[in-house]
C-alpha cells in the first residue's frame, strides 16, 4: 500500500518497527519497501533496503531489483544502477524485460549507449519481450 501511494516515510517507519521487534521480512515485504522509496525519489533508502535484503539472505526478485535500479537512475546515480545490474547478472539472477529496461534507462541517463545496446542484445538473445523503453 505504501509503495502504490509513494509513501516512503510510512514504508521506512514500518521497516523500523518491524526491525525493532525482530520480524523477518520476506521478498514481498522488501520489494514493497524498496518500491515505495523508488516512487518517492529516495534512492539512498532504496539502496539501503536492498543491501539489508541481501544481508538478510532474502532472495531478490524482479520488483526489488528493478525498483532499486530505477531509484538510483532517477536519483542521478546511474553508476550505482549499472553496478547493481552487473552484480545481478554475475549472481545468476535471470533478467527480465522490466529489469533490463531499468538498466537501459540508466544507460540513457549517462550516455552509455554501448551498454544499452549490450542490454538490448541480451534481451533479444533471451527472446524477451521488447517495449517502448527497450
């Protein structure tokens, strides 16, 4: 609910309370929190949550990965966005259209057209559905 409303403050408060009472978050909860921060333009908090997700050994998914990449890109931190995408590829996470598009958007922001073309070729090679962004 916080993610759809872009209410990142409430999302972070929920995370804080859950951490205090030692409730373990799952993939869906982390993804919703990261998405709320992304929609609220809070790349630092989105990245912090993504790191906490990894440290908690919670498996990331398309939503969490795309949201953190998009948050960094929107915050002008395209280097971080591309670093995250690179780590995801190295970790063996299966990329999808949404995640690749988030990476392509980050490449667009920094003029890294060669990397954008590489992502596009990965999409074509894996027979991913292309859209207006890709």
